[in-house]
């Protein structure tokens, strides 16, 4: 077993969050409580880092790394442990980070999501956004949504990804997985090939900037069903991040969003007193009463209307967390610590009803 596999095994056994290899520093692990721990006292030099990356990068990958400045991908050890990895330059020096990949498969039914969400997966057009911070379950929902569509619909589905996190299998539907940076140089090339392949559904791994946002809106406006993820904690933050990406196109982006947005779900995983994880989320779905507010970018009003219309199926995290705290399933400190809007949660908890 090589040194990388040994250290990744230690990381897995100790349930660490991530492991870092930085030229000029000692390799170290980060734990879930934020603690950092050196693995050895010796600092890594350039030659050691270059030998390390030969373990998980092919010759072609190393050439690409020098060309574009980074590598994203998965690495599986001989004992079948899979880790997400990123290799990049900072201050001209190589750095490598690995963290455990969530490779378990869940059916969309296992995730206990609203039936409206599943209904949206069966539609022919619209935009579905799955949002949340890192390690919040959004990738699990994204992957399960793709598998649900492939297993239940006779369609062609195309994914747009920076790296292949999960290989999907043709079932009732057919899937193409397009890699930006490997299969195609940029999103313009991806859009051109998508228009020629003519898929029914497009799944975008993550909206990371305006180019990806523009791609999602363009495809949804053209009449396709588009599913994507967004790294933002809570529905207000999700809308604000979209507006921030849009820049001087914000007015147009929110107008287009009001025309195509079917679902926006944004949540996080909370540790329960029963030692398991509970997914708690904000849930917006297409409703005519919200369209003017979204078109104007009036996000506060969207949130307030969701609070008022909870009986119709809209959800906001604060009220779910309050119910779970009352049942003794989540500790109040845990809820406040991880809530998307801690101040709003405190107000809801202090209310007599």
C-alpha cells in the first residue's frame, strides 16, 4: 500500500473531514470540529508532492494540470474507498486536498422529499435548483433526481460537469455526461453540442458563476427541464447569490427566473439526538402569487409569503427546526449553529405559538 492510500485510510478510520498536502508544509488533516492535526513532522518538498500526484494522476492529467492550473476528480483506493480530490497551484506551489466522496445511492423516495418535487422531475420543462452549503446533501438529491429520471422516463439526459463524481447508467432513459475542461474547453462548446444532441433534460453539476447561470436559464427558456445545484445556505442566500452572479444583468436574470423556476430547495443536515442526520430545508415551488416578486428580485417578500403559505406546501427551515426541538429530536444549540438564518430561528423559538 502506497503512502497516499495509508493516509487516506487513516483519514477514513478517524472520520476526518479532509486531508491536505501542501508544498513547503507538513501534511495535515482537518476534523469535523475544525481541529487541525499534522500527520508527520516533515515538510513536503516539490519532489515529494510531484511523486504523490503520480499515484492518482495519469501522464495526460499531469500535462493538463500544468496547462490549466488545477485538477478535479475522484480517487479510489485498492480497498474501494472513494475520495474527491483537487490538485492546484497557489503561489506557484502545488497543493492537494482530498475529502470523502458520498458514493451511496438513494432513491428519490428514500429522501422523503415533497411530492411536488417528484412531480417536477416528471415535467418536460422548467428549472429545478438544489441549494445548500458544503456537505448538506445537495449532491445526493441531485444524483438521485438524475437516477429517478433515467429509471422512469424515456428521455435523453445530458449532464454538464467539471469532473465525474458519479457514473450514471442508461436505463429507460439515455445519459450523456459532458466534462467541461476535458471533453470541451468551455461552456459555449458544451452548449453547441447540447443543441445538436437535443436532450430532453440537462443536469448541471453546480452553478459556480454567471456563465453557468446563463447556461441554465438559456436551456430552461428553450423549453428543456434543467436541474442544477448551487452552493448557498437557505433560500434567501440562494436568491442573493444568483443576483450577485448576475451583476448588471440582475434585472433580466430575475425576470427570466420568474418565467422558468419550478423548484428551489435549500437545506442542510442536522445531527439529531438519536445519532442520525435529518435534512431540514426551505422549499419553494412555482406559484403565480410569487412571480411578480421574483421578477422584481424582491426576495424578502418571497420569504415572507412562504412563511404565510406553509399550509400550501411551502417550507422554511425555522418552523421545521422548532418542531424538531419541541420533540427533543434536535438540540437548540445545534439548530441555531447550523440554521441558514439563526436570528430568524431565535425569533420563531421565542414566539409563544
